[in-house]
C-alpha cells in the first residue's frame, strides 16, 4: 500500500476505509493526484476511471442507488467540479448517498488569475446534505501560504489544530452521507508537490461513528389506528420505492381491504392484482366525463397515505390538490414533502413497520375499492382493444417491449416520454424498475444505468428516448460495460413529449427549439464503443430483434426502434379518448 505524503489526503482515505466506503469513481487530473494515488494504491478500494465528470457522477449515483451506501467521486480543481452538479441535485432529491471529493488550489491562489481555479467552497450549497471545506495542511505549505494564513513559527501546533478541524468536518460529512442517505461535498486544497508517496500512513485520524437517531412520530399510534378504523375511503399512493421493502403479506392486506384503493407507478416496485398501476388511465377519463365533479368527489379520500419518493403522474397531483383528503399521512424516516398541500402528519417510521400496525385493523363495509375496480377493468379491456387497432407507434412499441423483457432483468428508465409511456402498462413483477425522478432530467440516464449494472447479477436493460440517449452517450465511454448490458432507444426523431404538451404547433420554431427534430442514429455510436447494433421499424422486425437482443451475447447490445414522429402523439391522445 502507498499513501500520499499530504496529511489531508491520508486522513480522507483512512476515514473512508474505517467507514467501509470502498467504491471510488475517479476522473483524471493533477490536483487530485494525492487522492488518486492513495485510493488506487490501496487494495481495500474498488476504483473506477471515468473521464467525463458528469458521467462519472451519474455512474456513481447508479452504484449508490443499488448498494444503498456511499460511493465516492473524485475530481481535480476548476470546472471539473461543476460537471458533478446535475447528479448531485438528483442524489439530493432522490436520497442517494454520493460523496463528492474535489481537489482545490490553495486559498491564496483563488481569484488572482491562477489557472484551472474557481471558488469551490460551498459550490453545491442549495443541493447538498453537508459541505465540508477542509483546511490546507500547515506541514505541506509554501512560505507565501504560511505568511498569509498563519504567521507563526509553531507549525506543529497549527497542524494539530488543522488536523482536528479536518477530522471533525470529515466525520460530519461521512456520517451525514451514511445516516441521512444524502450527497455530501468535501473540498480539500492541495499544495504542490502532489505526487510524493509513503509506504505507510503517518497519522492517526480521529474517526467518530455516529448511529442514526431519527425520532419516532411524536403522535401516539392509537390516534392513527382510530382514524384508520373509522375511514371509509383510503387512498394509498406509492412513489419511487425500492424493491422488496414491503413484505408481501402487507401488500396482500393493502390489496384486500374494500376501503383501500392503491395507486402505484412503474417505479413503485409494488405489485398486486388489485392495485391500480396506471393512474392516468383512471383519472383522464374522469376529466373527460360529463359527471366529472361527481366522480372526482367519489374518489376523494378520507385518508391519503403516501410513502416512497417522487410521483410521476401530474394528473394525481392535480386531483389531490383540488380534491384534498381530510388527512394526508406521509410515512418516511427522514422527510415528508407537502406535494398535495394537505400534509397533516409526518410519520417518522419505516413504511413496513407503520403498515404492520394499522393494516391489522380491517373494516370491509365500504364500496370504495369495488366501484373503482370496475372502472379499472373497463379501461384495461379498452386498452387491449385499442392496441389491436392502432398502427406501429411509441404506444405499441412500449407494450411490446414490456411484454417481452425476460424475468429478473433490472430495468432502468430514462425520463420524459419513456417513463410516462411505461406508466400506462402492467409490468413484470420480477423486474425491479429505477428512474432518476429526483430532478426528472434527461441527463445521465445512460451513465446511471451503467453504474447500476455493476452490482446487479442479472442483465440490466436501459430504455431511453433518442434525445436522452444522445445527450448522455458519453456514458458508454468507459471499460465497465458488462456483456449482458442492453439498451433500447425509442427513436422518434426528437423530443416526442413536446408534441403532447399544451402549446404544440407544427412550425419551424416548434420543431427546432422545442421538439428539437433530428435525423440521428445510434449506429455509429455503437461502432465507436463496440456495442452490437440492432434496428427495427415495424412490429414484425421489433419482435424478431427483441429476441436477438435478449439472447446472451459476447458484448453489450443496443436496439434502436424508429417510430413515426408525426403519428405518435395522435395515437397517445386518442388512447385516452378511446378508453373514456
């Protein structure tokens, strides 16, 4: 093993090692050499080299998403750090622990015109769990630094104070990442020389292990039990939710109570025959109904129970904001967002534990589920009728893809049209589904999927639109693509989602600046990164190519599906008219 001679670099490495943080994603640079040397020369760490910092951060996010533990990203000084921001924001809103380690220039070189230098202190201020700004070591400093910062000859005493300060900051940062499942930023200034090494650590850091101390809800459980037992209409809405976090016994109890309607999404990773997995297919027909007001009031719950992360459906947000529940309980150990402007209680507990307490209380005197279940069965039947009559399009493509994904694949979804189309269909309950819904951006979908595939034993499939894929095609620029990594690009020649949003018009301005129409193909990208390339543009060829895609191959594979740009939006809009 080798370590940098610089004390702060050694300290960081020893803190990571003590806290079991072993996955390190490094982007090239010189200023971060003390960290790169120390991580790569220590067999405890798994180090990954990703050139593009934006891709590196999403790659780390994908790994942390799967591991549920911190993953470190390391970069040099200057604009390199800013490229982490999209992934940091996603991690912040999704509750994913990535640790940003940025090398910095000495403080006396900031804002004087020195190269590759920006003000890096607190750069993620609004989207970070904690920012630790370490102090430069006194025993590794130039005379000008000593003169400007600590005008004293007692270097040893100054260094002891700096070491104590840095240890305290590192403890706060790492404990925040571990206990709060939040991104943190550690900024560390390094003076030259940067490449000197020693065979053994030369210091003993003060490492503090802090257990999570989240409080239980301060309201007695009897209150919730009483309200639950009295309610006639209970709506359970589940956002982004990790697979296998709710016992199947509890899932069954939720699905078998006549007072409960459970709305799930593709990213909820909860399955039961009585759940409602396509929220918009229930709500849009109500919007179009002549009895809209009456039906919405029938759906309005006494209790709204939510858990999980952010919700995709705009329709359910609009409905619950207009037809507020009498009570809204959100169950989460860490946070509760007042998405529907009606939050009455934040239950600071794991959903599985809270559900165990209240689901034992049954009261099957309601017609709430039965009424809405009839509506659900109607739209499901109408959906099959519609699929049999429409032309080849995005809508039909997603139905075919989702019916053909093999069991136990991991499914990663890009945002915009991709995740929304997927919401309209039932999904295989053996397939865990993930999507970057924290900020819902199209950036980073490829990189996240590649990172997530590293620790998943079965194959990983990324489904993405053309814009999201091309935007993050650098995510393929690494040595970590597994042979069983698959990508499906639904290429509708632009941002298809804009054709179904209000304000669409067939004009040059719309196609150029909103839809961003293009004629790009993924073929040459596959050639560059040595992926097997497949293409389909009709139903017959799609089914054949899907069989080929899901066959075990010796290299990663990509299937590009060309769909009709000008027809897709009409078919989707007509679907909701048809089921209404």
